[in-house]
C-alpha cells in the first residue's frame, strides 16, 4: 500500500487472472495448423513461422503480466453527490515497475446502490509509465438517493499484440451517500407558513435580540448604556446589565406519509415525497421558521430546531430514508407546534396543509435548463 496525495491510499492487487478469449483461441488454432503443416511438409520456413508465433504468445504474456502486477489503484469520490447531477469519479493508478510501462489499460468498476441498482463503469488509460502516476476521470449520474458502494475494481490489458489478456482485481470498496434531487417550491405553496418566523413571542431559553428579559449580569466593558438596569444597580451597589431573550420562532412539523417499503424500494411517489420534504424544509428556514421532521413508517421524529442554517439539520438523513429495515413505526401524535405540513394523502391528524406528491411538478419550479 502506498499513498498518492493527501488521504488517498493506493492499494496493491488482491488477485490476478489470465483470460481465455476468442482472439487467443483463433491465434492458437492458427498456430497449431501451421505446426501440422510444417511437420507434414518439413518446410523450414513454416517451422520458423511457428516459432515466431509461439514467441509472440510468450512475449505478450510476459509483458502484459509484468506490467499489470506493478500497478496500484485507488478511487477518489466526490464529497457530495445528488440524484440527477453528474458526479465525477477519479481513478488514480501508480506503476511501481522500474522498467516496464503499462499500456492500453482498461478500468472496469461497478456501483451498487439501493433497490438493487447497479451501474457499470468503464474507462481507460493509454499509458502508465514506469514509476509514474496516471489517472482517468468518469462522469456518472446516480439514479437513486442512498448509499452506493463501488468495487471491486478490475484493470486489464491485451497489450502488446491483443493475444494475451491479463487482469488484476482490487477488492477494496468505497462508498458514497447520494442526496435526493433538489427541487424548489413555487412561491405561495405553503401559504401563511412562508411568513416571518418571528411571531412576537420570546424564547426564554436563549438570549438574543427580542424584547423580553432573559437575564441580569454584571456590567462588562462595551455594554451599551441602554442595557444598564439602574434599579438593580442601585440595589446591588454596582452596575448591572440586562440581557434580552431571543424571539420565539414558529415551529412547524413536516410529515412524510410514505410507507417504509415504498421508501426502501424508491417508488416514484415516495421519492417525490422526500424531495418535497426537503424543499419545504428549505423554504421554512428561509422564512425563519423552525422545521421538524416526522416519518411514522420509519420511526423517525426530529423536533423543530432553530433555523440557523441554509439546510434543515435532518436533510442528511433523507438520503438513506427507508433503508433501516429494523426501524419501528412511530405514533402519529406530535408535540406542540404552530402547524403540521403533511406530504402524502393527508392521513396525519390535525394537519394544517397537505401536499400531494403526485402534483410535484405543479408545486415546484422547473429545473434549470428545462423547458
């Protein structure tokens, strides 16, 4: 094992293989016929031709095998991948041989993902010089969200004469979590939920920029004069400053009503529900509303939290939603909130708004570049 760059390990092959293919069979058959002709005719020219043919097989096998056994291999996956977008995968190779270079190397890899999905990956490198590095880049599009595993990887060559086919296998696997495709809601879809999240109430658990008193503390240099509590300062004989509580944000639950089986099998309606849930969460955060997530079929309940990021805190969880087969269903009762947005048929009790995943196109903006 060696390294190439930072945090990228190059692996030695786990196995090698000699392949029998049609070209080799035809070549050996033709050589055998030449040998029979040379033996029957005792023609020295035919004997020389047979010797040259056998030498070609030996040289081809030696060059192909020696060049492949010196190769080291690694994959470099993107930090983030999303359904419907091109993901760049870089295959790094290194040739440890001191003299023999590798030519016409083909790379075969496989990505296996949810719902029995499989993506074959093919690329190649023209030449990997001795004691040198080379790389090949592939752009692929993942059809489903979730965890994808790449491997094992295989490298093979038929250089120099196309007679001997040698390959090496690298058993090391790499994984990547693919996020659901991002969609953007049309303005007004959420109605009053798109209004400002600050409704005038105070969150007495946090200090911030509201109007209600949060705490009294000793005056510190830099505190504005307006924050000084003069009555408390007179009572304690020293300057005391007021801290105010943060404004209370609206708290809204997002409920995905799809079944666990539909989510696991990546059924179209279930996938539309996941995309809409992510879009609703982002729109609520843009409006200053705390968004929580509830998936009864998967036993998931994440309470609404402060909207202090561009993405909901539970957005990463949506990538693998439904893949945990041991999850137990959760009750549909939810904690106190300012509203419930159900995505599905509307089976959630007391839901304030129901979004039908079958109407995803009318609820979301067209993708960029789409007509």
